[in-house]
C-alpha cells in the first residue's frame, strides 16, 4: 500500500460498528452513574440550586418593561400592607369570639376537676361507632379493668383524673417534654387557657396553666406569653405570610423546698489535696423537665447570629405554642380520647434526638480550690 493509501476512508461498516459499540458503552456508563447515590445527590443539589434562579430573561427585557415590573412590585407591596391589616383584624375577631368560647371552657374545667357533675341530658352522646363498640365491649372491659386497677378508680371517682396529663402523653410533640418526675405535677393541672391580646394592644397570646393545690409549688397559675408581629420584614417584604411569633416570656415558679424538678442534686465525694480527708458535696445541675417550658430561650438582640442549638430551641418553643393554642386547648377532649392528634406538626427532623426543645446538657463540675474531686 502506498503512502497515498492512508487517505482512503475506513470501511463504513466498521465505522458504524465502532459507533454502535461506543454508544452502548456510553449508555452503560450513564446507567451506572445514575445508580450511584453520590452522583444522584450531586445532581439533586445542582437542581435545587437552580430552583427559583434567575434565567436572565428579566435582565434582557427593555428598560420600559423593567419600569413596569417595578410598578407591579409596588402594587404587590400595597397588597402585603392590606394583608397585614387583614391579619390584625382577624386577631381582633378571634379575641372577640374567644370570649364566647370561655364560658364553655370554664364548664369543661369544672367537670374535669370534679366541681360540677353534668346531668343526664348533658351526658347524652350517640356514637357513630356504637355497633363497633358493642363488638369490642369485651376487649374494652378488660382494658378498663387494667386501667382501674392501675389508677384505683371506682364509680365514686370525681371529675376526669389525669385529663391534661393524658392529653400531653397522647401528643408525640408534648410527650417528648414530659419526664416521669413531671407527671405527679401535671396530674394537678386543671385547665389551660388561651388569652388573646385586645385591640390597640401589642399583638400576642398568653397560655395560662391553672393548677390545684399541690406540694410542688405555691403558684396557682403559670403563664407564658408569645409576642406576635404582623408586619412585613423591611428587607424581605414579599416573604410575609401572616403573623409570626418573635419571642416568648415565661414566669417564675415558686418551688417548695426540695421539689424543683428542673434541677437535679448530684452528690460527690472530694478528697483534700493536703490532708487527704474526704467530704461529700451537693451540687444542683439543670435537669430535663416539662417545666423548663416556662423559662424559654431568649432571642439574641442586635441581630446576633444564633447557633443551631439555639435555633432548634426557639423553633420548638414556637411550635409548641402554636400547637397548644390552635389544636390542643380548643380540642382537648378529642386529644384525651385519641380522636385528634398533632400529626400535622409531625414534620420534625428525624435525627433521633430525644428532645429538641427542652433537653439540657449537664454542666461540668467546677474545681474547688482546696479539694480534688474524687468519684465516689
């Protein structure tokens, strides 16, 4: 073959075969990559970053059109301002009707506490599942017997024992807050009220927890106020979607001596550096408790950046406030019977943490100037 033969084209059949093989290899490689979790995650991240991104179309528009878009944004801002006023008036309307609900809630409290016994007419209630209830009567009777034995209830029992404690323990979100040492106190909880701020007052709502006399603290009522804001953010006015909780304020609890469940007493033996003598010291450390709810985290001032733990605490505090106000208090009996739940609030992170809102890390021991700690 001469040197000029190198310019002769390859066999078309051979080219087609090579092209087909290359396409198959490329397809196989693509399939393998799409089955790789890391590749898929990287692609998803890129797609997420593109969502809502600017395509460049707006920048390419004529100046006159851009001016009209600005006019539309000014209109949008005015609709936000009207929406703010709408939510303020909705709050006033809720406050007005809350005064009509309150006598009914007061009656609920009287029945729960046993201070009022409803008459036969008030106790009439025809269940839609009456036939199913008849079929399950034997099983229900056994369950009731087990509960009666545990609680030692009989027909002379007054009110509805453990009403609010049962509600708290039937709610996944609230249940996480309640520790075993909280339960005897919550058995004394008679009522939770929601009080809305009145017209011309700063927008807020207050949760009042009313207790019967108990050996744990002297307060008859514990309260927590949530401050609301119904104004668009000046830096991001179009993000406004209604009133937001911006902070909360709890109250002090007047614990009886030795009854504070928000702290735990740790005893340690310490050895003297020089003399070698031992002594036992007691120290109070923070402890997990529902009653930390009344000592909420405070929003940092001056736009100070919050760490992830603080953000989680604040988010949980807001979530619980909304849950109690919007669902638990208005539908208390349905939570008690299990007919209502907080499923719509169950979009919590699933990182396996025991308590995002009110868990407390133990503080480290402080060094004594004269003694060296020695674990007993």
